[in-house]
C-alpha cells in the first residue's frame, strides 16, 4: 500500500511532507522519525499498523521532502513541537492522536507531550530511545548533586554512550565526516553495529543532506535545554519502550521518570537502536497496537497495567501466590498454575482484585507433556510471557539411606524436572518471540547449605541453582535474564506438606507440625520473598539469597566451606 | 490427664439472661449502624468514637467493657501497629473508598455485649470480597465449636481457612493474639465508666477474677492459639472476633456465641453483617 502524500504548512511557513495510510476513520497514529532518518524508517511499523489504524508519518523539518529552516533557531524544540501539532490538526482535526516516536523524533515529541494541555490533542505517546531533554536535565542535576557511586556509574555510562553528541558540536568536522564518507558507509554501520540487514530503499537517498542539516538539531537544543531544564510533567499516558541493546540511550536515563509521567507504562524490547524499527517492526507495531487499544478505551481509572505477562507455577499458596499478587499489583497480567486448581483460582481472583484480570490453570509441573501443553495454551490465550517464575516445589526430609527410590523420584520430578520443563517450554517461546524476558527459578538456601537430613531436597535445589547458572549464559544473547532465588526459612505451607523418610504417618504429622511451628516462629512472610523476586526481574540479579540465614550461609560457604560441611552432620533440617 | 477430667461447669445463664444479652448486643449494633450512616469522608477516628459513645450513653449504657474503638484505612488491618497504644482512636481522617471498623462493648445492668462492625465509604472492591468471605468464618467457627473441638484447634482451623483464602490473620495483633474472650454478667462494684488502659475498671476486676478461677480449672477465659486454650469450649458466652486482612483492608465481626453443655449457636442472627450476606446471596441468585 503506497502512502497518500500531502503537504502541511508549519506555523512559520515551512512545507512538511506528510504520508498517510490506512482508514482515516480508524484511530490516528502519528509517527515521528529520528536522526538521520526520514519517515521511511517507519516503513515496516506503518505497514503493519495500517491494517487497523490511520497511520500518519511526516518528514521533520530539514529532512527528506520537507522544507529546510533558514537558520539554527529554526531547529529549536518549540518549532518541532509546533510542527507535530500542525500535522496532528491537519490529519485528525478534533480527535486526539496517538504519537509514536524514535530517537530525535522522541525528543521533539516529548516537547509536545509535556506542553500544558497536551492531553487534549495527544491520546497516548509511545517513545523509543529518546528522553525528554528537560527531564534529562533534572536527571543529570540530581546525579551531580548526589554523586553516590551508583549515580557516578550512571553518569559515566551515559557519558560514554553520548560521545557523538559532543562530536556533533565540533564545527566543520561533524558535517565533513558525514559528507566525506560516513553517509556512504552508513549501510555498513547499520549492518555491523546495529544488526540491520541492508535492503532496497534504505537508507533514504537524501541521507547525506539530512544528516548534515540534522546536526543543527543537536546544536540548537542540547546545551540550552540541559543547562536550564524546565519542570515538564504530563498527563498523557506514556509507553516507554527500552531497547536493551541500545548503544546511545541507556536504561538508567528513565530512572525516576514517574515523577514527571504519572501514567507510565514500561516495556522492554531486545533490540538495538535501529534494529527495533528496521528488523522488528511488527513487534513495535504490536506494542503500539496494544497501547492505543488500552488508552483509547479510556482505561485510565482502572488498576495500572504495565502490559507484561507473568506466569507463576505453584501459585496456589505461599511464595507462588504472594509472587503472583506482587506482579499483579505492579500492573502485570498474571497467569497462575497449581496442582490444586481451586487454590490457583483463588490466587487469580485475588490478583484480579489488585491488578489486571488474572487466569488460573491446573498443571502438574513434573509432567513434561502437560507443561508443554500449558505453554501452548498460555501463548494462544494470553501471548508469550515476559516473566516465568518456576516456583512449584515440594519439601522432603530424610537422610540419604532412609530416602526411598520413590521419594527421590518425587522430589526430583517436581523440584528439578518441574523447573526443567518450565524453562524448556517457556524459554523456547521467549527466544522465538525475540523480545527477551526473564526466568526466575526458586532454588533454596539448601542449594548451598548441605545437611544430612535434606539429601534429596538439597540435591534437587542445588541442581536448580546450577541449571539457572547454565541457562543464564545460554539465554543472555536472547535478552532473557535468569535469576535463582534462595529464600531460606519462610513461613509457608511447604512445611505442612513436607514428607519425611522412615517415619509412620503419625510421626510425620507431628514432625510437620513441629516444622510449621518453627517456621511460623521465624515469621518471615512470603510477601518479602515475592518483593525480592519482583526486584530480581527488574535488576536481573543472578542469585538472590533472601533471608538472613540464606545470606549468612552463602557467605559462610565461601569463607569456610569446611565449617558448613561439618554443620551438615548435625540433625537439623 | 487432669485437664480433661476437670468437671465442665454448667451453663450459667437463663433464657431471660440471654434475652438481656441479646438486647444489649442489638443496642450496640444499632448504635454502630447509626454511626455508620452518619460517618463521611473527613471524619476522624476520635470523632467517630465520640459519636459512638454519645449514642450508646443516650441509649442507656452505663459502663463499657472497653472504650469504643474506630479504625480507618489501613488501620483496619492493623498495619504498622507496634504498640498497643496504636489501637486507640487517633486523628486519621476517613477518605473516599476507605474501609473502617467500629468496635464497642457496652454494659447495661451488668449484661455485656462486645461487637465489631466493618464498613466502607464509597467503592472498595477488596472490601466487598473480604466482607463476603467473612461468612465462611462465622460458619466454620460454629461448626467447630459444635463439634466441641479444643479452642486452640478451632483457632488453627480459622488460621488454615485464612491461609486458603490468601488473607492474613489480624486478630493475632490483639493483646494475647485472642480471637475471642468469655463474657459474663459483670457483678463487680468498682466505679462504672472509669477505665484503665481502655478497659473498664469493672471489666478488669471481673476479668482478673475469671482469669484466676478458670486457670485453676485448666481453662482460660481468653481464646487464643496457645497451650492455655487447649480445652473444649467452656459453656457460657463467648465474644468471638475473627479479624481478617488483605493488603490495606481489614474487616471483622464480633458477636456473642452461646456455648451450652452440648451445643452451640450464635446468640442472634439478626445482625448487619448476616443481613448483608443474605441480601448479596439473594442478588446473586436473582
């Protein structure tokens, strides 16, 4: 479908080349390209979205087929924002538009979105790789004022990523680089550094002049805005898509963005700065489609939604249930499963009360075929999950020689094979989708704390810990993080269902009761473990000991493994 | 075992006594409902308890088993409670969508009632869910007591139900972790209307006497999950107050349970929360 071309005149009289696709009666999506691109960078995304949206793109001033401002002042952000509103008014009079922007397009769209009253003209804003310069000014200021090691690291990292901005301020040299070589080499730069396959029509034939003129964008705006940032909050719902392999815009830049954007949705995409649009156009289109549908339906009043899908196994009680609720409270859609469907359904009901609608399934994680079927079902009903929490597990106590073959089988089937099946089924889905994700495996402090009474249990959990380490290495290129959680003594019903080797039913009940009492007295709530799990997904921390005893044992195991080996002989566990 | 063979005391009340207890409980719930109708955003906990006390006194109440309490917002779930002083009504203002709990224990002519009333202002879907689920606990407790299970086992059964529901046990925040306590006709002579630490002086006299005499029989007038409650329900009247919480919402009911020598029943079924369950059940069946 070839776009319909028209010209819209900016407030100061420059002609802007506007390209329209799709049904004008459908919701309007307005796309703003970055530097040194033109509207053509959106080809794939626009093609996909045009099926059910009125898609409008334009060449920003100085680029492609649009007019060129006379001087540097013509590139100031206020003009660029005015252009956006002019195009929006022309193509969608009286109806707010959904803005999608990338790179410099994103910077100028922020200027429009943070304009007072912008929520009347802009229904939603999806931003890729481009912060608001005012917000960034405050971001820098906050970090220079409080130079904690973490802040300094963030400053240094962003500084290293932004070297080209300084380079663009160099007179003569920057334009000359584009003129004499860089423009010609651009396809190779995209291929080698960004992973973008060369294709016909890309980059645009006007690249050389676009790139040279666009340098003025940096020179006109960077220094003045960053030096004297203005307070710019916005009521517009914003979807921030973080590109995990972006070489220019760091993840840390969006830290604390909620201060300015109360209605913020965070998504992340396993892509580089340009491959997001040129290689994964349909994925970006999907994110935009989901967001426009949600904001278009006026869902502002409901519980917050972050658009993520989280699957939790063994979520009928304890840590699993608490984790499902914690993710739901964050606004994630939650799918839970458990052997006990009634308990899982209850968790889903509670999750739906504190967050978006949740769903429950009955799954035996030790059954590989069942987990595969579950993964297929989830993908079909709800999509590919962004987070998988392999939580289902059983407790077992008994020395090696007491533990029967069946007991070994059961413990390994649930605790180890359950995790293997989960990682295999959902890990495959995640890698195939290519948007990254996170897998959380529930190991245990027993994974590194030997005890003669926990032979089978500790073995299964140690295997989960090592499995997580290996899997992390394998899935890293796919942008999928893996965390192993080692809770320690947490007050859940695992103690009430723990089996004991070599005892009668009555003795077992008594032992279960004693263990439950001990765990209750320790009183560490599963909600705190859930909070750690949510945090590990955010930070990507590989191994997370949770309670004090879990942390102490891990430290002790490193300082003096012999001591732990000796303690393993004690009759505790 | 000495505890098991201790003679079970006879049921100490006549039908007329029970009628008076029922009247006092009705009066208390009636006043709580009046305050609930009056309450609105902006009211503080102290204003609510003052209002409750005024209405109770106007209705003829002479003394209080304990001072009236009111908890708003996350205080209904006793979040961030570190000292018993935090139970007392404070300056927390009611806001739209907040849950609240009123708790009062009027004494009329020695007949004591101890009631808990949960409510909300505006919309609160979490509260609706908890309020509906509270019914399960009323039925569960009666079933277990009828079966003459030891009180600590009933407590554990309530705990297991709370865990299954995914809520948390908030009555364990009460002093002594009690889910209930025995109520008798106060006959003490101390000054009426005077309280110490929130409990009426007459209450403390009676309770102190009860604690000692019951202890001698291996029983306790307080119902908790410890060793002291490892006995079958003592015949008499028990004020039972399961208090459940989820996130920042807490709800309870508190009413009198009649335990006779061989049976048990709730003193009165014509109470606001019971009526609410039957209306929601009717709506659901419609």
